[in-house]
């Protein structure tokens, strides 16, 4: 069985998740947006963090990566198409935070259909472009980490560089609304929801 811990971090209050395989205590950090001490505080004795993966490259999901990578000695993974988003991070942080910051360098890239093994858990990569070109959701069993693609009652912004308003709707309809209704969604911001609830009530994308 999996266990999920959550920390809300940074100026944009993004969610950082720790997914732990109950059997082996192996773990993965999903999004590391800021405030690395808050993310590290989710770790319990015996947890073995193997990787950090980002749902996408916006600064509010990756600013703690370098500190955590150094503290934990693990690899950082992200979809290849969001390298372009990381590349413009110095400008986006200057514009929004008033200070130009350096993006973390990925150790490896993930792609649609990849399986990231976390002990006995298989975490599947679902490429859901739109909010950013490399935006990806991560699925294990009936648990989905949706990044900034799908929120409770909303969807990710597309009025930003490299975003595409038509692709995000296509991605949600074809790749997320086709999951079982009782799939629990852990988004990049805000509260958790389910696929069934969003299909019935999300005003931005109707099933
Ligand atoms: Zn984002
Ligand atoms: Zn975000």
C-alpha cells in the first residue's frame, strides 16, 4: 500500500508530495517547489527517498530541487519537453519573484508511458501537455498526481509562455477523464478531488 504525505510550500502555495511504498519504505518526492526544510520534514526515520520528479518545470514546482538533491543524493527527473520551461526560469523568477534564479539541471528525462518504480509501487508517467509542453501526471493504482493540469474545480493556466489552451483540454479529456471515476487526484495546488467529481462539475472541461 502506498502512503502519501503533503507539504504546501512557497509564494504560490504549491503542493509537494512524498509517496512512500509501505512494504519497502522506498519513497519519491513529487514536486519540490520551495522551502526544502518543509519537504524534508515529511520524511520519517527509515524512509528511503530514491528520486525527485517534477510534474513540470515552473519555478513553483522545482525551486527546492537542488537543495534536496544535495541533501538526499538522488536524481531529478522531468519530461524532456519541459527543458524549455526550465531554460526560461531565470526570466520567469525575475518577472514574478523579482530575483533571477537558476533552474535545476535534470539528471534524466521521463516520457509518456514510463514506469518509475518506487519499491513495490509502479508510478506511470502520463504526458498531459497544455499548461506546459512537458506537463506530466503520475499514476499509481487509483492515485493520480496531476501537477498543474487538473485542479479541484479548475485547470492549469494557459495564458503564460509555452502553454497551449487547446492541448490542455485535449489532454484532460483523453488521458485523465478516461481513468476510473474513483481515482483520487492530488493536484499541484489546492485540495484533492476525484476524476468522477471533476467530470461532473469542473466548469472548464466537461466530460
Ligand atoms: Zn505550473
Ligand atoms: Zn504551480
